[in-house]
């Protein structure tokens, strides 16, 4: 099972970073690759089980289901329901951890999924750089002190 892991440090307090990424429907407000997003069936964007339907700037459509969300532990876990990527059983977690000696945020994004062996390395690299790292880079720019 391929696994993606990317981590970074955001020069902002965890509560501020969590306030930016917590909303399951807020990807277009902080991730540069996302054009638009909506939560299906009019559910709140923090209700476990809600489904977000979003489009990338290239027009690709992805649907994801919120599996877990904790304001106390500052994480959200979700699964891909539909995607143009050649993978299945995709589950990812975005987690924030306080760096207490400087009031900054350690942020990590992980994903595991199934795919054929011939595309695994490309998917791991693409998700790690184009999705996870580009999101972290956008957050760093937003929180420049």
C-alpha cells in the first residue's frame, strides 16, 4: 500500500492555522490548485460524513467524504470517493501540532491508498508535491509575519 507523508512548519499559532484549514469546504480559500468546492446535500462542512465535491483549476472533479474531525486534536481525516487518479481506498489525514517554544505549527498530511505498482511512485510524488506541499506552501505565504 503506497503511503504519502509530507510535513512542514507554519510560522503562525496553531489556532490560526486550524481556523484556516478546518472547514472541509474551504479548500478554494487556501489551496492554490482548487477552483471551487461545495458540500453535498446542504450539510454543514464540519459534519462527519459530509461529502465535498470540488474541481481543480484543470477541470478535474474529486469527491471526498469527511471521516473524522477534531478541534481538540486539530485533525481531519477524509476518503476519496471519486477521482480521475488511478487509485482506490484512499484515506488521508491533515494534522496540526503546536510547537510550544515558538508558538508555531507543525503540520503533516498523510495518505494511504491502493493502486497498480506501475503508477505508485508517480502518485506518491504527485500527491506529495502537487497537493500536500503546494497546500503547505500556500499556507506559509498566507501567514507571513
